[in-house]
C-alpha cells in the first residue's frame, strides 16, 4: 500500500493554515499500513510454522486418544477358566479350517478340556438364557420342526458373539460306540441345517462341534428347565441327554 | 465549507482494526489445525473471548470445515483461508484511514471517492458470506459476525467521506490505481506467506490404515449410489453422530457424494444394539440405523432426515433410556410418525435387527475403530482430518476423478 498523495492531492484552501508537511498523511498512512501488514505476516507465518513443527514432531499432548477397535462381545461369564476350556476345545478339536478335522470325540474332550464332567457342564450354566437344547427321538438324529425353529431363533440372536457351539450327547441306552456315533450324527444334523440356513462359506470358522456320546459330561434333569425344542415333552435323564446343546458364546479368545 | 475527514477516518480505522483482530483470530485458528490435531477455536463477537462451550463454537467449526472457508483446497491441505485476504484488506484500510486522519483537509476528492467505493467491497463480501452461512451452513460463525460488523464500519466510514468530497480538488489521476494496486498486494500478501510456509500433508494421507476385507458380504450393507458414481466408497456412520452429519454435508457441498458409489455400514454408537459400548453415546441410534436399513432405496432420504433431526431424535433416545424402554419405543414412534407404519414396523422387526447386526459384525471382521464417521476409498481409510479441512486436498491426490 502506498497512498503517497501528490502535491495536488492536498486540497488546501487559500487562507487555511497547513496542518503539517504535505507528505505527512501519506507517510503516516503508508507506515500504519505496512506496520499492520507486517504484524499480520509475522502472526500468520509463525502460526503456520508452529503447526508445521507440531505436525513433524507431535508431542505427547498431540497424541490422539486410543480408540477401541471393533471386536466381539465379551460378557461376564467369560471367566479365565471358561475361556481356557473353550480355547482348548476350539483349537484342539479344530474349527476344521486349519486341521481339516471337524469336532471332538469324548476322549478328545476329556483330554483337552482337562476338567471333570461336572465342572465342564458348570461352565455352560451361564448360557442358560443364551442357549437352547435340541431334543431328538430315541436313536434319532433328525431335526423336527421345533428343533429347526429353536435353531433358527438361537442362530439369529447372534449379537456380538464370535463362536457358536454344538455339544451333542446321547443317553446311556445302548453301547458306547453306538452312542458315540449317534451323538456325532446329531451334531452333524445341526451343522447341516445351519449350512442350509446360512449358506455361509465361512460357517466352519464360527461353529465348534463336540459330540460327547454317553461317556462324558452327561446332563442332569436340572437342564430340563432350559429352553428346549420340545417344551411339552416329558423330560428325564435319558431325554435331556438325547440332545444337542446349542449356543452362541460371547467370549473373545 | 469542506467537511473534515477525521470522523469518517476514525470510523474506518475502528472497523479496520476490529476486522483485523477478528480475521487474525480466524486465520490463526485455521493455521493451528495444519498439525492435523483438533484445537479449540475462537468464536465470539467479543474479540478473543472463548466460545460459550462446544455448542458456541459449532458455528465457527462448521464455517471453518465448510467448502467456503478457503480457496485452492485442492492445491494446499486445507486451502488458503479467506480470512487471510480479509487480514490484508483490513491492514490496507487501517493504513488508508491513518492517511485520511493525518492528511485531514489536505486529502483529495479522489481519496474520498476511492475509500467510499472500494470501502464497500468488504461489506459486499460479508453479505455473500452471510448468505452462504444462512443458506448452506444453516448457522452463523460469531467471529464472522465480528468481521461483518467491521466491514460495515469500513463501508459506513467510506460513505461518510463522500459527503462534501465534491468540494475538494480531484487530486492525482493515477493515485486511485496505485491505491487499488496496493490494496491488491496487501490482500494477497498474507495468503502468499501462508502458502509459502504451509507444510505438505501428502505423506500423511495414507497413514490411517485400511480394511481387512476387500468386499463386504453382498446385499448386507446399505447402498447409496450417487447420480454419477465414479468411485466405490465405504462409510461407517451413525445417523445420530454430529461429525457424520458434518462430513455428509461437506461431501454434498463439494459435489463429491454424487460421484461416489457408497456402501454404508451402520455403526450406531448406542449400547442397545452395539455390544462394543458399555453406555450409549447416541441413545436411539440403533432404531434410527434400522430405519435407514429398512428404507431400502430411500435410505439416503431417511439418513439425511436423521442428520437433520439429530437433536430431536437424540432427545427421544434419551427419554427411552431414562424410562428404561429397551425397545426404544419413543424413537421408533418418531420414525413411524415421519415415515409411516410400514417402515415403523420394519424397525421393530427381527430382520432389521439381524441386518444391523451384520453391519456391526462387518465392523468387527475389519477391526475398524469404534468411531464414526469413517470413509474408505479403494479399501484405504481417509483420515479423519482429511475428511474436513483436508478433504479436497486428499481427494485430489487419492481419487482425483472425484474433484474434477
């Protein structure tokens, strides 16, 4: 800005006293303008340079607060012991993606879980409201309408869970070998239905299967009060073990 | 008898100094954000006074993050804030006012005419910016209001100099051209200085990670195709999140949203459906998210309605929370009243719940941060700071077809 007025820019009437040198206004204006501009330039460049410095060397104060990452649910029943058993069973029995194996037999579970039958069952007690019990006919492996309905409901109530468990059993009627095979077939029936229902190519990575036959972790009639696929049916020790327990598990491993 | 220029000059000087102060606060606030961090902003009609809480600062943030706050945003991260031009302009008028004040009766008619005419330019720019504030941003920035007032003072002072100016001698013919040139130099100087020292943000653009899964499950996410889709985009949004609204508006204002083939993953920050939170940040967001899902081809309309009604919907959600309505019936009723029974029924359905759950599972599968909004282009996350001040700059480098 250079508002230097020429001599003719000053309009002095005859007889009026001049208020100072004719160039004073121009000099004062120029000085004030330059000073203002200089202050502006200093403030702007120092502000930008300071930000550039912080960008290059962010101090602790500039560190962004850690943001949680999206993850599966982790609820109160995920005790270290529960998670340990879960982890052993899942990893040792395989979710079939790595080992090519699918599911665990009673002896495997006994070995990997490394806990008593009662303690094993007790771990699943907190899943009473989350899970359900699919009931089968004597020597049967097919799902009835009630079973399909319950499975659908429980599957769709996934929320934040990572793993779905199928724990199939057989009653103590018949030989151990037969019951082992029968519980395996029951677990498979549930799995096949889920495959049909979801058409999910990654289903194997979500579903853990155990078939316990009659040899391990038999259920007591206490479990008759759980949500079952045949709520009207008489429930005794045989009936509650001709079943597949199903549930999403809200634990991170 | 000739009038003295002293009073108009004082008015101009007062306006120029006031404008200089407001414009400097505005520029410095803008420059502080060049470090890609969040900072407080000055937002008051009292120069330098702190804003009245975060709400008080919202108008200034909205203005700062808007497409109208700066020029050359594609060339320089954040662009060159227009307040810099205001600073230079007010510096010139401060000098010119001092000239009129000291020259007094010696000042010529051309000086009076110059300041009378050119002194209107700040107020004209203010009028344009005020109209933009009302029509595009829907809010006023208090610091900007300060600048509007300052420009008004300059204009009033300028007009006052015209009174009685005709009695004076014309003065040098070339002087107005020199003054105009000086005004141009003064106006451009702060912007040039800013551009010269502003840091290059290019290395930081790709520092915010990406998605683990290249493709979301088919049919799960909400499709929001623009009119002229050029680039697929994925967004994680919460319809009741204020930043989501701001980014959405920015994409609309910049004309970018129409060039995106957006797939929207809803990530409501509401513990009613989102297990990743212990307490709801945005109560009611679960039901509103389901409404967006249920809207099908009208999803964008419902989403924009939710953005528009955020305050009201959040209040409904808070009421649900206070009353212990786990089904969020108050929020659902608000949705039903606006969008009809069919959509209202859908919001309460298991299907909507499951679909929303798949959105949340998609977030888990990608281990994305539990924060909204998140914008991904070609699987790479656009950093938060590049979705506001640096949006145009980031897109110019990463997806130039979107800003052409």
